[in-house]
C-alpha cells in the first residue's frame, strides 16, 4: 500500500534505469545518506565510532571489493586478508615516506598498489578456476603475510615488527593517530564507503560489469560472444583489489592505529570477509553492507546484551555469542541461500503486493 | 534494517554502564580462544586479589575497588572495543595482558590520560619514563628476560659461551620478536651463535622448527611463546629428545598448564619468573578464607596458587600499592587517573612491605621514578618437577645486563619519541 510502483511514471530511459526506481525507496536512500552525513557525525562518540561504525564501514568496503571479484566475476578468492595487508603496509610506507602528502591521497594510492598486486596474483585465474583458483589465492594470502613478517623494510625496521600509524591531518583535523576524533574517523570511512559503493554500483551495471557477469555465468559462452577473458578477469581482480586495498589502508591507519600482519590480516580475515558476502548476498552492493553489518554489529550487540544487561560472565557470553552467530548463519543460509540481499528483495516483493496478495 | 541495528546497540550500551565507585581497575581478560588456557588463571588471580582487598580491608583507603571484566580473546579489534567501552567508566589503569593490544593502546592512553601497567610484557622501551609518560612495565620486561636467561646459561657453562649455539623459538608476533635485538647484542658480546626460529600464531604447528633443532643441535633453546604454542613446543621438545634442562622459556612459557600435557617428559624444563611460586605464603591463607571459602572467587575458582594466578595477583598487588601511594600523595582516597600515574611514579615496594602484604620473598623490591618506569628487571629461574607436579625456584634473583639493555631502551624510546613528535620530560 505504502510501497508501490503505481503512479510512479518514468518519462526517460535515464529515469527508468536508475538504481532506485521506486520513489519510496529512493527517498529512503536519500534519508539514509542524509542521516549518515548530516546527523551521525554530530552525535557520534568514541565507543560508537571505534567499536561499531568505523569497523562496519571498513568491512563493508572490503566486502564490496570481494563481491566484485567473487559475486560479479565469479572468481573465488581466499586472499582478501593478504590484499588488505598490502593496502595497510602500502599506506604505512607512504605515510612515513611522504608525511606532507594528505592521508586521503595515500589511501587511494595504497588501493592502486594493491590493485597491481591483485592483478599479479590474478594471473593464474586465466588458467584455473573454481576451487583450484581458491587455492592459488590462498597461496597469495600466506605469501603476503610471510613477506610482511620477513622483510623488515616493510615495517621500517621496528624492533617488534609492529607498524604504528602516525597522526595525519586533513583540514586541521586529525584523521589518524590517537588524537583523531570520533566524527573525523567516521567521516573519512563514510566518504570512502560511499564513493566505493557508488563506483561499484556503476561499474557493475555498465559494460564492464556485464562482461564480469558473462564470465561468471559461463566463461566459454562469454568468450564466444566476444568477451575477452583476459581483460575481464584481470579488471575484476584490479577493481576488487583496489577496494580491498582501500579497506586495508583504512583498517590500519584510521581504525586500529597499530597492526601486526599475522594477527590483523591472517587467514581469518579472508574468511570473515568471504562470510560477509555469502551471508549478505553474492553479487549485491546492498548485500555487502548487510553482511558486514551482520558480522560486525551482531557480536558487539550480543556482548552488550549478555554482559552489560544480563550480567553474564564474560567467557560464557563470548562462547554463547559464537554459538548464536553460528546458528544464525546456518539458519539464514537454510532459509535463504542467496543471503540477506535476497531476503530484502523478497520482502520488497511482498510489500508491493501487500495488503492484497493475489 | 540498517537503522535498526544501531538503535538496539545504542539501547544496549546505555543500559550497559552500571553505576561505578571511584576506584575502577578493569580486568581486560581472555577466557576464550587459543590463549584461554593462560588467560583464565591470570584473570582469576587479578580479580581475586582485589576481591580480597575489598572483603578483608574494605578496599583501598576505604574505597571499594571495582573490577569490571572485558573479554578481548587476545584479539586487537576486540581489544579496541573493550578499551572504548571501559574508557567511559573512568578506569585508573589498564592491564591488557597482550603485547599487540598494548602497542595499540600506547598512543591512545597518552591522549586520554589513563595509565597502562604491563608487567613482564608490552613495549620494552616503555621503561623509559621520559618518553612513555603513561606506561609502566615494572618489575621486568622482555629484554630483561632475555638477558637473565643468557646470564643463567653463562652460569651453567662456567662463564664462557664462545662457540655455543643458542636457538630462539618465538611466537611470530610483536611479542615474540621483542627479544631478538637484545639477543643479537648479547651474542656479539658473549660470542655465541643465535638461531632464530619463528612459529606462526597460534602455534600448533612447529614440527619443522623442532626438526631443525634436532638437526642443528643448539646447546640451549630459549622460548618466547604463549597460549597453545607453549604446550606444543614442550611436547615437541620431548619428542626430539632435547635435554629439558637446556630449554628455557620466558615467564609466559612457564605455567602448570604448559608442562603438564607433556607428562613425565617435561621434567627438568626451566622457565623464567619474576615472582615466587607455590602457595606457601601467608597471603594465600587470607585468599582462601575471604575469597574462595566465601564463594566470591572469580571464574571457576580452581586456579588458586598456580603460576599465572600468582602473576595476576602480583599485578593486582602492584596496582593496589600504586593506588595507595597515589592516595597518600594526593591526600584523598578518591583519586583520579592523573593522580594514579603519580602514584606509580612514586611507587616503592620494599622487601619489608612484601612481608607485610603476606608475600615474603615473593617479588623483588620495586622502586619507580619519573625516569624509570620499569624497575630493576630482576628475574629468577624456576624448574619443573614432573613427579611432584610443581615448580621449584632454583636461583635467586638475577640482575639483567644493564650495560646492553639501557642503551637499547634509550635507542628504541628515542626512535618512538622522534616518530611521535614527543619531547622528553622529567627535567
């Protein structure tokens, strides 16, 4: 009744193919963006930024990156953690080598460096696919972590192998380091998440995205109709790694402030981001956000509920939390194997018909 | 959907902060994950000591000590979440029991004005109080540990190590890499060869490292491990028949949990410690009476008297003494975080004071100042007796090699000061 297409006339192709064709949805999107940019920065505190929203936005960027590769182009990757490490170490080296250049530029450059590394490790995808490719990217994960542990140049020869983000400012506001305010950290991540989502959305519905999807659906058929697998697969690796590199750079410089590669960018990170896109929905930008929200916010929410409100012992709560999150993942995937994004679109489908389903 | 989640989290966090008394000393513990076996006894000892003070003495200076617990699982991201959650409760001091989390918090606590107490772990150069204003790592640090271990080996070998080979088996993280620089310097000074064998976290797989040890036959093995890596390493050492009395772990590799899985094979394994072992101290009678028998023990209450429990209690003891000192200096029982820092810098725990506290000859005297945040770094060696199932102290407190360490500490802290743009204080 409220959510309907009736009366929402389109008079141009441009209107007809916009991202949010239904008016209510479009307004909802504008409202979310307005709240995220206009209201949240003024009310956010340290806990909300550091424990909830900043990790959510950074993981959403990483999930979008992996979704481009796995969801849209169909290339399974277990190297996300390694590529995030490339972004983090690239931004660290850039920050310390060129302290006068803005961190925002460094983050984008770190993404570009990761894109190059991603293309390099994407080369095997021209010969192998499916599980075999997953194993090749797994090798990337272990190799990159080993590399950053082994070569002291990457961590500027510090005694412990830790990298620490120095304070950097943007328009007189600290955006990295200990003095960065909650709203500054949040806004930096929000701007990057917004731009990445916007770019990903427009890439995936254009000719490049169609080529990726053609390769995903059937590579031989795609080749026959004139899609070049070399450029399609490698561009997917490049774009995906670019986003993942940005996520890694932000994770280190804005969120963690200090990192060591084995702990922050281990194989667990690769699985975490992979679970995000599987739960959120493969091949969906909204799904990337939903999956990141599910896996970042739910544990924090459960912890606060169980320990804070119910006063349970912390170890019991931590174990129960693992079980609840695990059970929810299994339940979600049984009820809706295509993830939260599909669940959301089914809900919209039902809402269109409500209250008179035929 | 996206809007709903934050709303619920908001509601949860609003309700989450209970009313707190003035003295808040959080326990950033880990009772889950691959490091839980070591995290549980430490967390229990830490909480129980404050429970004892609250029950027996009515707190410190008449103020009850609150010990809110937060589970970090030894994970840096959860550590940040805990830090932000605890920060709102105005803690006096934090003790994260994780070198990774410590590195992350060092810049933050300087801005927020909260002390960090990292006994036996964390960033070694934090000993230099002129650079690290808010960090304290007395009574001993990783480099002290490495030096004490080498001194013990020197004693065993009659003072000459030239041509000997010492292997370092370490957790491939900030923690495990800490002693490398010191050992390299010491190997130059004493003329031994150093073999570095990293083990990736969490450390269940170290077969290849131990096969390498079997092949290259180092004279001694020094180990910096934690959590599950300890048990695996000791078992692997037994498997390759490495002589256990030539195998020396850092203090984090020397608890009952670490040696018991290897059974009789672990007999003779040595580790460092910076405090006494066992329950033959008057404090434990009080601990039993006021905490355990009263049913107020933290966790399952079955950890009393083991090595890590004692270490947790010892950390709590040093914090409690610093609180008392801070109250004395500030002239009020309701101290704030800045006064707490002054309390640490004025800390002076003498041998007589340890007797008063019911722990005679348990820890070395600690005297801190504006420049010295790390104490004297004394350590002793304990050895495992598998038949009796207990640790025995086999040496007295050994002094580390200050000549080498002071220069290294200075170098590293100056590098940090330059990187972070700090000017030295205490002038």
